[in-house]
């Protein structure tokens, strides 16, 4: 945008008569308006007004509200008549209502909780016969029931906006107090006591890895308040079920990670601490140990290595009280290794990493908790890269970072970006700024739609690290490009609530 404006100004006459002044004024004024015609504030550098930014966010989170005539389009009707869900999804994406260009497969896939290749296979493959998937996606997209070739279960229709039973409202308030979630401003979701929480968790994890926690935090907290909370505190038989406490713990921990991804570490720690108690109520020792590992990671991020090691040791104790889980144990060992690396204890760090590698190679002896996220070879390599970078062993750190980039698919946009940024930092530290810039262009390209404060923060640190090499033409060109990208992305970091919740206002244990 800036370059195009300079190009227009350069053709004006040097004398700058009335015509030149008018052109300059028009150009300046044009920069103060959004594409929708709304005048923007003088300090708005995003190029989008608040209303349009909100629409952009909503578009990434969920399908848009559609007029009734949307479903009358002939291609969509033909797809529905064919009883082929893939064709329906493709007709939906290509509907003229969305504009000249069809909706991107990546966008629709994030709505559905799957990957873009999976969506492509569904659109072009055989019919989907799994009824749960048919029902869930039909409801998500808002397909009118009379157009479907299957019946929706009774009570599946969304709750009218603003409606909730007194029992549900009481459960929501009680749950919000315990997990310390900000009640105002979140969208209300229907309370469905038969909801498939595990499927929701997996969908949210998939979307989180692709688009970042900044977009999804409100969705997770809303699901906790309005779907899980009433089942914990609504006075039903389900409150006796240990499973609902494990559900609440896992989703509360996920909310903590999303708050952390949004730059809200104090809020993240509150979520993690509350998730611990819920995991104990759910009698899920593997999940409890996993949450201790999350607390350890957060302590590392806030530069408290002794506390991080202590959390990891508590995680080992929690894990030993139940069934073994190699992935969780390896993650806890990696957290301890990071603590030793931060304190420059290289031998202890290396010993813990080797133990983690041996443990991770062991096959699980029991069925692992479904609420625990996967810790694999790439995850361990990422932790090793962090350790060896702190120890100053840059060659070894680079090897592990390259291993993560090779193992992580592009669908895991955020974790792949962290590994790439780690590799870029190492290249700069080794005096290879041109190679670092070449790798950084890909990061900018693949993270453009990623709502992660942590990624934006690391890109800003990259700007500072490369500044001493500004005289290098390749570096100078990249820095100009990076700074323009950062101006466009900073609004992504403003979606979490503007103030920290007051811990004294919430129920504590």
C-alpha cells in the first residue's frame, strides 16, 4: 500500500499546483478509509475498520450467517439432491454469494475441524456415510432440514439467541467462577448434554494448530461455560460422572494454551492451575501430569527455570500414581532438561534428553488418556533445539531445528513456524543473515492468517536481531518487507479481553 502511494505521488509536477495539491489530499484521505467506506481513526494502521476486522475474525472462526435464498441456487440444490456431502461442500464454497472467488478449502476445512487435504478427498471422493459427521456438518453450515436426505436428532436445533434454562444459567455462572473465564461478550452456545466433547476437543486442536489460539480462545471458553459448565453444576446425574471433570480439565488447559498463544501468561497460568483440580476430580492422572508439563513450559517462558523443574517433578509424581504414559513422561523429562539448560547445567540437560528419547521409543503399555495431546519425535526435537541453543551449542541446536521442520507438515502451521524461527535465530547467531532472510520469507508467507501473538512477537524479535545487518542489501529488503507485514498483523494480537481478570473475584481452592 505504501509503495503504491509513493508511485502515484512521484508523477506529480514539481511545482505542485492546485491539481497536485488535490491529488495529494485525495491520496492522504484515501488512506483513512476502509474498503467498506468507513472512515478510520488516525492511529489505525491495519487498513481495516473495526467492523471489518470483526467480520474477518468471525469468517475465520465459523461459517457466516446466510440468507434463505442462498439454498435456492441450482448447483447447491443439485448437490443436495445427489446426497453427496462432498459435492454439497464444494457447491457451498463456490456459491456466488461469497463473491467472485470461491471460499478457500483451508478456510472451510478449519470450520469443519479437518485438514485441507481431507476436505479435498471428501469433495472428490465417495459419499460420506458417517451419520455423526453428516449431522454435525449440516448443523454447522446451517443447511435447512427439509433439504437433507437424513433426519436430525430431536433437539439438535440451536437454542434461540439469549435463551437458557435457569438450571443452565446457574451452571454457567458457577463454572465461570471456578475457571475464571470472562463472562461478558462471549457468544452463547446451545447447551447439549449429549455433545461429543472429545470430537469437539480434537476439532479445536486441529483448528488451533492451523490458525492459532487468538482466533479460538473465545470459542473454547464459550463451549466451557455453556456446554460443559451446566453439566458439572446443573444438578443432573452427569455431575457424578468423572468423565465430565476430565472434559472440563482438558478444555480449561486448552484455554490456557490459547491465552498463552495470545500473550496472556497470567491468565494462562490461572487456567492451568484450575485444570489441575478438575483433572484430579476426573481421576485422570495422565492428564494431571500433562497439565504439570504445561505449567512447566509456562514457567520456562516467564524465565523461572527452578519453578519449571519443580512442576515437572510434580508431574512425575502425579503420573506415577496411575498408568504410565511414555509421551507425557518424555515431555516432563524435556521440561526438566530445559531447566538445566537455562541454568547452564549441560550434563544434566543432556542426560534428561537422552532419557526422554528412550522413554518416547517405548510403546504405551496401557490405553492413553484421550485428553492428552500428542508428544512425538518432532516435539522432543523442538525441546532439544531450545536446550542446545541456550547452552550455546548452535550446531547441535540447528540439527534438531531442521529435524522439526522436516517432520512437521504444513498443516501444523504454528509449530512448524516456531521451528523455522528457531532455525532462523540460529543462522543469525552463526553469522548467516542472508540464509536467515531466505528462510524467513517462507515463515511470513505461511503464517499470514495465523492468529498467534507469540509468532508476531518472535517476528518482532527477528527484526531486532537483523537490524545490525541492515547494510546488507538482501537484509535491508527483507526488513522492509517484514516491517510492512508486522504493521498488518499487529491487530491479530488484540482479540483477547483487554484486562486481566481479577483472581480475587473467582472461586479458588
